[in-house]
């Protein structure tokens, strides 16, 4: 596909290879192509274990997901090639549109009883898809309004359109409204048959927004959602199928879901100039009206919560039956944000009772969220 007749492939160390493509000026495209192609090698030897040259070998895909093919021409499932001077025959196996196991059978043409099959070959996954780009935060409300160096973890779990792990090394980028966030991380997990994820830290420091609320945006190169409506489904976007158009992503500082010119920060470039669907987290007028690749994105709000509570009695006392009365309070920090996660609540100095001077009042427990401030930015 690059017009290179003499690529160089060399082993470097235990877990690296060097691929050189003379004259190729597009390394991103080269890496994408290499990641979609595997080379299988079979070797023919005689009874004395000596290599046999010049014998035709039929190579056939006996197990394959949709779209997998052999050699340079899409759709090819069988090839016949002669063995080299060392008895080997190589064949390129190209990924299709679905993950799954792949098996190639090599059969000696002159004696079809002599055959063997490949093993441990699979099409692993595809690009990240918007609906499977999931962001989580270890602690949303950290005690960081007046403290530097308080951290929280931000984790992206990412899958392709079929829910399989994306390839290891998929890069996720980050930008934050305040504090300091690690700029990027690369996913791991797929190569060890685990889920695909990567994690960065956000640490408290200046700048701090005046409201103590930090919006964080994560994004990666992926593809837009589409509804595979065929019968049967083919895991390929077909003209006319519904899709979710994505435009240019932005950091929504005021959390209103609307891009504010001069305030909100954009990432990437606009794919087009068409209107964007409501709720697409896109700059208006930056979509292209076509299904395809896009920056998939997710965001979260983390609060730099203060240490000093502001307690407000919103109602009560009010009779609640059983000789009880109830009070409703709100407790927030100075900016109206939740207190730090894990803050313990207690009641002291309870006085009073009924008309009996010997009666006492006791605390019967918290309602609502209980005695501990939950992990939340709301």
C-alpha cells in the first residue's frame, strides 16, 4: 500500500522491532497499517529436517472474522506461493472490521496430506468509539481549596464498537481548568487479555477557579457512534444508517453544555462547518455531517473543597412522630461545594425535651446521605 518494495524489519531487544520503509513520509499511516497486518510463516522440510525449496504451498483462511484477507488484495482467502530457499513461505494476514480468531491452513499442493495450521492469531480490536469512552474519578471532592499537592486519579476505560479493548498504546489527552493534570496516558491491558484503560493524576495548585470547580476534558482519536441496522449486521457503517456526528471538542468551564467564545478552550480542529446535534459536546457549526473518525471525548468536574463548613438550617424543628422532631440542614464549603469526601458529621450539645423538666433529648441519627460526606461534585 506504500509502494515500498524493500522494507527493513529488524528485531531490537526482547520486545521491540524496527520497521524501516524507505521514502515513506507518513509515519502515522505506516503505524496504522502495520497494526492491521500480521505476517505468518510456514516452513517445509524433508525427512532429514532440511529445507525444501520451490514447492507450491496453498494458504487458506479456514477461520476468520468479517473482512480478514490474505496478501495485498482485499477479499482474498486463498493464495498459492512457492517455498523460499530456506523452505519458508510467508503470507500477510490483514485485519477486517470485526475482532475474532484467525486461522490459516498451509497445504502442500503436490501432496495434500501434508498440511499444518497457524495458532495464536487474532484480530484484537478497533478504534475507540464515543459510547465506550468512559471517564471515572477516584475522588471528586478533594480537600484542596487552600492546599497544594492534593491528588485524585482520573481513569479512562475505552473499548471499540464491539466492546473489545482498544490496542495497547492508544493515547488519551487531558486538559484541565485549574490545578495541574498529567497531559496524556497510553492504554494498557489488551495484550494481557485485560480491559483497556489508563490513568493520570490531577494535583491541586494554582490556578484555582474562584468557584473551586475544576472541569477536566479527556479526548482520543476514535470514531463516531453508528447504528448497525443491517440484517444481518456487518459491523460496517452503511450509507443511510443513523450516526452521532461529532464536531470540535471543548472544555466547558461553566458546565452549561454550551460553548462560550473567549472562555471555553477548544482542542483539535473543526471537522467541518455543519450544524452539530444537541448534546454532542461540540463547538456549534463544527460538524461535517458524515460518519467517520473523530475525537471522542469525556469530561468531569472535580471540586477543590474547603476545610471550613458553612451550616444552614433550612427547616425545622418539625414534629415527625414518635416523640421526635426533625431538622434539615445543608453543609457546604465557602463556595457552596460539597465538603471534602469522607468528612465526618457529628451532633453535640443536645438540650431540651418536653414539658417534663427531667426529660432529655437524644440524637436518633442522620438521614439523607448519612454521617459521612459522599464522593461527589454536586
